[in-house]
C-alpha cells in the first residue's frame, strides 16, 4: 500500500527531511532560521493567529516587543521544521552531543522507586527532538498518539517515536493500558496544552478563559502519579537543545477538575513567559470560546473554487 505511486511525493519529502537531519546542527539552525523568516512573510493566516495569541498572552509588552517575539518565533518554527529528521535513526552518541539534559535525577529517582510519573510536555517547538532525547537518553516511555492523515508520514512518525523502545496509545483507546503502564513506572509523555474544544473545561490561560483538556489531574489521581513539567528549548546559534525537568507539581491533584487544570495552565504560563519565542503560537489556542463570547480569531479564508 505505501509503495503505491500516489505516495511517492510523500516518500520524497521524507527523504529530504531525513537528509537535512544529517547536516551539522549549526547549518540546520541557519537554514531553518531563514526558512522561518520566509514563512513569516508568506503564512499570513498563521502569522495573524500568532499575533493575536501574543497580544493576549504578552499583554504587558509593547506591540514592538511582541512583534520581535513573533518574528523570532517564526525563525524557531523553521529550525524545528528542518530539524524534524534529526531524531530519525540518529545514534545515541549524536543525541548526547546535541542535547543538554537538566534535572534528569527527578525521572531517574521516580523510575528507580517504581513511582508513577507523568511528564508534562507543553508545545514548545523543540518537543520532537526533546521527545527523541527523552526516549533514547533518559527512559523509554509511553505517549498518546493521534493518527496522521498521510499514511506515509504516519508510518515514519510512529517508527521514529518507537525506535528507542517507547510505545504509543491511540488517543481514543481504552485508558486501562495507559494506567497499567504508569503503575509499572513507565513515564507517560503527555502534551495537553492545546484547545480542548467543547469537551474541555474553561479555565484561565494567560488571564483569558481557554478551553483546556482536563485529563491531567484525572490521570494523576488514577495512578497516584507525580507530574513533572518538562521543557524543550533550542539553544541559539545551533548549539543544540536543552531538555529540562522541573520540580514536580505540588499539591496535585486535588480532585477538583477545574482547579487541577488551572494549576497545569499556570505551570505552563510561567515557562511561556520565560521563553516566549519558542512556544507554539500559531495554534488557535483560544478557538473555542465560552458561550456568548465573540471569536478571537478572524474566520479562515476559503480558497475560491475554479469555475468549470
């Protein structure tokens, strides 16, 4: 099936990404920065989404300061896009050279003690390389996966994430397998900081009510897990990536779904303010509004259909 000619363009794209991943990282950083700046000029809709997110989340900064963050953000998006293939089949030795790990004793201690651990990973642009480093250099884990429409890309992404022993659980699968893995002290790599839709709960994010996935507290309660916020940050000038394990969330969970979800958001907000250039601003984080509130983003532009 995947060898069908209709998939050949996807295979060519994967080959290009793989080849780029073999370049020296400073070269990738330079090329990615240029590609990202070009994306800033061309991706009008995404640029406007990011600009509105920054106006909400960095309201205490001047428009000029936010615009500098926005331009820098697109540069880092380019770096992330071009370095996507770095973790595909890479040796542990190269990962060790590229990735600086801080606070890993928190994970090592939890695994050694048989403690259930949820690794809370917000959507910073370095999370793919950070995930590869976590699996290869720290501990194989379990992660939640949503199938990608393109079957070739889906196959490659799954293959890359499993190459060092991690295993995936489909987002809509029975959760018993996940809870069992947590109780076996297999770390759970969890990314819950995107728009939760109508199934989310409305809690503050940067001072604005945002639909948020409320499952972190539930997962922690069901498995008696500690939650360790973890942040991936690209280093400037192509020096690699920093993967930092912060202190576990205190007094968590409480059993109050909204309070626990708001606690999670506050932990993410603190890091967003510390390195705003690398948070994933092009996502419509405030897409779902509370009943009666006006949309934050302009409607998507629809392509005009060609008349036959």
